[in-house]
C-alpha cells in the first residue's frame, strides 16, 4: 500500500501541493517503516542533536529496535548515538561489509549470545553478559586480563608462563623462634604459585601445608590439581618436610619420594603437587645433594664445631692441649644429627677435654691424643637429653 496516494491529472494544484508537503514530512521524519529502504546517506540526527533516534516499525506495530523483525546494515553504514542495544527480543541483527558501530558514552552492551564467525575487532571496552562463541582462530595482539577463573576445555599452549599476577608469590619474611610448624598456612596460599619461607633464626621442620581451598570449584567433580614451588628464601638455615607426619591434618601432609624426609637448604626449592583425589602434597623431587661440609683446623687450643654448617671437623696437626667445645648454636640442631671429629697429632701427645654436651656411649671419651696418630670420634645428637653421644671411637694403630 503506497504511503501517499498518487497524483491524478485531474487533481488541483492545492491537492498537488498538499501531497507534496506530505512527502516532504515523511522524508524529514525520524521513522523508517518496515518496507522502506534508506538508500545512500540517511541522517537520523545532526551533530548537535543527541536526543533524536531511529525507530524501525515492526509490521504489527512494534516501535523499538529490540522488538523489530530485523535490522540489516549493509554497505558503509555508521551507527552512533548515546546507546545502542540489541537484545534477545530482536529477531535478526545482521552486519555485513564495512559497517562501523561507534562506541557510545554508555558503552555497547550485548546481553545475548554473540557469535563471531569472522574477524571481530574491538578497540574499546566491551561487556558481555552472556556467551561469546568463537568458532575460528582467535588472535589477541595485546594483553588479555581475566579477573576470575579461566576454564578451557582443550590444552592451553604458551611459550612461557609468567607468575606476574598480584598474589602469585607469597612470602613469609621470617619464621622466628619456631623450630617445627604443623599445618603451615599464610594469607593468599590458595592462589599462589610460589611460596617463599625464610627460617631466619634456626632450622625449620614443616609437618604439613594447608591444602588449597579453591580446587573443589573446578570442573570434573572438583578433581583439580595445583603445582606450588616452595623455596627456602633464608640465607643460613634449612627446611625439612616431614613425610606423612601425623602432627598435621591428613589433607595437609606431605608425601615424599621413597618416604624419606626432604631437606631444602638455604636458597633451594622443591615443586609440590596437590591433587584432590589424593588429598596430599606430593613432593616431586629430593633436592639436597650429598655434600660434606667441613671445618678445617691445623691446630687450636679451643675448637668449636658449628652444628649448622659442619658435618666433619678436621684437625690436621694438633700441637697443644685441645678443648673440644660444645657445638654451636645448640638450638638449631635436630634429633639424630651426626658429627665427626678427626684429630691428627703433631707427634707429641696432647690432652683432650670436652664440653658438657659430649657424652660417652660406645666408649669413654678419649683424654689424650696418640703421638703422630689419627683419632676419629663419631657423635649423634640426642635432643631429648641435649647431648652429643659418642657412638664411634677409632684410633689409628
């Protein structure tokens, strides 16, 4: 049905003028009806009028874009204005060729599914309240920031993984006077990738580490896993991870290779794997190589072993009476720690006296050296009695 009744030859000039004005009014209107095509440039509003809008009429009387049967933008079409919304009530929204949707002050909101089967270029902020489905390859030329968990159904490939997000590394600046800690925890541990622990005053024993609390929210019925790197960030003392210690809650305990306790020296680190199905921290490596730490002395009136840095004290040419002082610092030694003292006499017999922490077990504590001979003394620390027990005494023949 025509919008305007066609003119007839018999119509008067007034009729012609009236119908002409009607056509002009339609062309100046801000409304395009469903059967009318706007060809070329169609101005909805000028640059100073920000209140006008383009309304597409549904054939049955709908008057808003959201209720329209279809909005087809082809050719070089620009859509601007204060807000542009296409929601689930809009049956068809088709954008083809060189069509630009300008970002409005209120932002562009997609409240229904948006399927991008070709190139989707977004230069400003975009809010998606529902699903974004990308069926082809997706390339991001800039950083992509994800505020919440990112879940992928397939493998994620990357050249490198950087722990640069805030909270990726948590650090305990100093443990203090604690020699043993059960169920160790620290703020942010559940989200951390690296845990730094500094035993700043003495050797530290950990019997357990608080289990991650966020794995049960993952897919596959919560059967998630977490890898955590634990580093000894101190400069002197070591950290011991106890295997399956009952002193910590079962879900916080360590499981080590071969069931042996794992020792982390200063500056060392171990990877830990936590799997919900196992509910344990599995230590993936034993990192302390066998290194003998020695204190070498030629001769001395008083020799003091260092329990933190000496496995053996070697005296190569003792030339005077010897006082073997208590190992120091006594507070850092652990149950069963071993110490060997080797003494070679310079050729003249000399007296030996001992600190009060040395105790005779296998034999009496030797009181003199033998001229020109080597003497080996083997001690084991008994923390219950605070004694270094002599369990081996070997004199060169």
